[in-house]
């Protein structure tokens, strides 16, 4: 049996794995980056930005926690 899965997002990934476990020869077709919208542009990047922003806010307000920090805090986010 041969199966072609269109898209490598969460649904396509699970479908491809399940078909392979059932003995099918599986091909996955993806027009962009493997992982789909959630992994590359949606949920996960958004959660990363939110967590990084919260960490920066906490770092800038260390004095509220009784911590004396000298010097500025420079945020950097890399893709």
C-alpha cells in the first residue's frame, strides 16, 4: 500500500507515522517548511516571544525582588 500525505503539519505528521506503522510506503508533500504553520509561524514562535518578553520585563524589574542589577539589559531574540 502507498500513501501520500499532503502537508507536514501536526495532522500530516501523525497521518504519515500511522500509515508507516501500518506498513504503508509513505510520501509527504510539503510546499513550504516541514512542521507546518504552528511550528514555524504560529503557536510555538508566539509562545517563545511571550516568554522572552516576560523574562525581559522581570529582568528590568529585578529591584522589585530586592536584586540590585547594574547596567542595562539588552534583549536579543534569534530565529
